[in-house]
C-alpha cells in the first residue's frame, strides 16, 4: 500500500513535467493513476455477424469479395465501398473520405473491419481496417477521459507502465469471506482487467468487483456515521401510554391499512427508544401519511410534549390543521395554526401559548421557523413534502427542541436505491398500499386538437355531480412562452360552462382569497377550479373526479403524478387527462408512462431511468455519492446487499478488532475527515 501512495514520478517514463500534467487529471500518487479508470471501451473483438444489433459497434473478420468502388462528391469527400464475405454472408463495407485505401484491397484478401453496423442495409460503416487476421492481443481498448496535453494513447501507456511495476503490490481491501461469498476476483486482477480486459468476461468480473467494493465502502461509511450519530445524540424516551394510543387508533374513522399499521409500529418503536429518530416516511399520494403523523403527535401530546408540523404552502397548512382538528375532536389535544397570515396580537398570543406549552401541536408554514417562535418542550418535528424545504430550514426547526425526534414525509416516492444512498443515514418507512376501495385513476393523453372532446367530457362529469381541476403552466399570458395561462383559460371556461361556477386560483392571489376559493371548491360552490400548480401538494377535495392538465409536457413526471393525486380521493371513478403535443421523445415517453401506471414507486423508478440519478433530485439537493463503476439505477441489488453487509460489519465486534479487517478499517478512518460538511 505504501508504495502506491508515492508520487507518480516513480513510474518509469514519468518525469517531473509529466507528473505536473497528470495533476490536471486529479492524479498525484501511483494509486490515483491505477484507479484512473476508463469510462468506456473500444471493442475490437471479432463478432459473429448473426449476433449483431442494429447500430452496434463491432469488429468483423472476412474476405474481400469485390473490386472496390469509389465515388467522389464535393472536392474532398469520397465514399469507398467493397463487398466482404463474412462466413456465409455478403456484406458491404463503406469507408468515407479514405480514397487512399482503394489500392490496398485485393480480392480474396482477409481483412478485419471495425465500425458501426447497419442491420437494414447489411453494411458496416468502417472506422478501422486491418489487413490480414485480427491481432489477438488488445482486442478491447480502454478509452480514458483526457484533457490538456494528454491523449488517450499517452495515458494508456503510462497506466500500462504503472500496472507492470505495481499491480503486484495492490493489496486486498475486502475480507476473504465476503470475496468468497460473492465469488469476486482479487483486487489486483480487478485493477488490471478494468484497464486491460482480455475478454468481456474479464471486464465483467472486474466491474463486478468494483461495483461491490465501491458500494460496500460507501455503505460502511454511512452505517458507521449512523451508529455514531445514534450514540452521540441520544434522544429521549417518550413516556406514553400504549393503551391510550391504541384506543385512539381504534377511534379513527377507518381502520389503518396494513402498511400504515406497520409504519406506525416502526414509528412508535423509535419514539419509545432512547435514540433520536431520523426517519423518512414515503408513501404515494393519498396513501394516508397524515394519520400516521397524527398518531405520532398524539403520542407526544399524551407524554406531555409538543409537536410541530411544517408544510410548504398555506393551503396545505390549513388543510392539515382542519383534518387534525377533526381527528382529535374527542381528544384532549390542543392544536394551533401558524402561517404568515397570523399577525399582530393574535400571533403574539399564540406564540405565548406555544412557549408555555398550552399548545400541543403547532401546524404551519415557514412561519414556524422564525426566531421568536419558542416551544416549551418540542419532542417531535415533522415536515411534509420534505423536498420542498432546504436543509437549513429543516435544521432551524429541529433546533427549536432538544434532540427532538424527526420525521420527514414525502409523496414523491424515491426509488429505493436512491433512498438508501441519498438518505443512507436515515431510516426509511414506506407506505406501499392504498386504503381499500380506491379505484385506480384512469389517465388519458389527448392532443390539443381534441380539446372539444375533453370539455364535453368534463361537462358530463359535472352533470353527474363531480368537480374538476384544470391546471395551466402559467398564471397569465407571456410573450416568451406559447402555453396556456390560467387567467385566459378561466375566461374561456366561464364562457363554455353555463350553469357552473368556474373558479380561479394561483399563487399571486392574496392568501385570504386563496382560502376563500379553496373553501368554495371543497364545498362544491365552485365546480371547476382553474389553477396553476399551487394545488399540487396535499390538497384534498374528495368530490373532484377530473384532473385536466394543459400543456402537460411542461411538467415533470413526479409533478404530474402529484397533480393526478388530487383526484381519486373519493368513492367515484376519477380521471386524469393530459393535454400535450410533446415534441421530444422524452416528453412522449413521459405521457406514455403516465397513462401506463398509477403506482408512484414504479413511476419514480422509470423517471430515474429516463433522467438518471443526477437529475432526479435536482442539482441542489442531490447529496448523491458519485461512483466510478457502480450505477445506482442498475446496481440496486448490489447496493442492498452491500448495505446489509456493511451494517453487519459495523455492528460486529470482530470488525473493530480482527486483523482481517485492518485495511477496511484503515480506509474507513481515512474518511472521517470528510464528515464535517456532511448533510445534516
Ligand atoms: P397523503 O399520504 O397523500 O398525505 P392523506 O393522509 O391526505 O394522504 O390521506 C388521503 C385520504 O385518505 C384522506 O382523506 C384520509 O382521511 C384517507 N385515509 C387515510 N388512511 C385511510 C385508511 N386507512 N382507510 C381509508 N381512508 C384513509
Ligand atoms: Mg399529505
């Protein structure tokens, strides 16, 4: 190991000047050089023609079967083609702008061609040609990312030299038993083969090795951090009365679903244990997260402590306040609402009651995290739609208590691989079951030209007694964007729908007006609500059965799914109609996915595949680790395995003492320095 931490100048052929150039690539030590992996490979292995897919890059071996034919177009451009016999097949090989090759072909001569295969034309668009049989050695060439003075060839050369000198001293990090269990190759072979694979089999094994190593190391770090966290921030036991809590659950207007029950149990175990809860509760829209939160807040209240529930919008705060008031109607629990609309004397009084502990549950928006909001004893902090808040906002709220238990709720289901990587330091509870009797929402994708039919459909639903949302991407007309705006659509629909009330809602209305229009909609005094995405999160009007989204291609998948979740909350069949003429393939695919699945988890998995992990959370919040080889989308099974292996190691005595784990431990200790600036 020590040898590998030496500077790259120890490698033959690397002097001071080259070493300096290598720092541009982030390479300082010999180890850095050995771990500078190719990002892709050029495959010169001869393929069987019958196995090729259209557009695949491949190398083929055959015999020249015709005189070459050469055509010029323009002054410098040329196209040279020959027939090549490959086994029993006659194909065409095409060379662009390489007229000079013409003289080199002779009929019957063996050649090896690498290029892109066109299945339909039985043609290979050749990039390389060698005369004679293929060289058997370097048939898979590594391609490195390079810049500045470096070319792929040059970097390849120095890495190969480093391998010759040092690959034998590469030590094993992974313990023997784990390596045996997963049939992983030695680390030194993995390093060699990732740079110089002799076959696809080699490459596969090298990648397999590093996928596991990377994920295990990452998970070790996470799990250890979590263990330390647990020890460092011992939480409080909440002395609650189990019977009371069970009686409360029994008194709810509906039985809990199995998933709600399971998640509630996990939650209650946390509350009654001495460690500080740090839990993510994820469940699809309408899966009933609120009631689970309510049970937790009930527990805190019966233990004589306070809870805070922070939500991103005022509408949502009001709605949560309403439904909690309803749930606690017959309980001795006091609830209050704090938003920026609560002002002056009323606010002052309210804050006093919070400070003395007269109020058990405080529901609100960002108003909760203002300086002058003080609690008597804040034991439980819950944020709904957690992705809408920044890390700091959540932290400020948490700091208002002494080691409060923390629950994050999200209706944007996060694919499990991302959940356990980005939130590896949290416990994750998942509600993966809908309350009984819910009918799946029928989703349709309509072109703008079908608007008349859509409106007629809405009318039919209204005459049946239902209500509808119509969502527009913009509030008012814009010169820049040719999309529907709420203000104009509101006018149009008022004209179209005689005898029904059409309401307008958007983020720029004063909050009392918003509240008023929302109340009118939920009491069915307004039948159609034209709105921007302010109704996206949480809003609950069970009588609404139609969700129409104008210019749906402007919204992301999870946002569309959230919008769709505004309907399907009652007993009637609900519909979601997406009006879109997407121009891009991704846009089309999104519409397709929406019509194919109602399941938020499946949807988020497909969104992840469509967008890749980096984009999934948006840049700002990602907090996702970067891996060289492992891939969060495809290697999720390995990730789960690594996670449980890591946990087992961290909690075993042997790991901390045995010689067997010395290197792994050493690696882990090296990481500690990085932790200061970790996510909260
Ligand atoms: P979300 O998870 O989206 O926050 P909510 O908590 O708002 O979902 O619940 C959606 C609706 O389902 C609410 O009207 C709620 O009263 C109802 N609900 C929750 N749990 C159940 C259940 N177990 N059985 C029947 N209805 C339920
Ligand atoms: Mg909710």
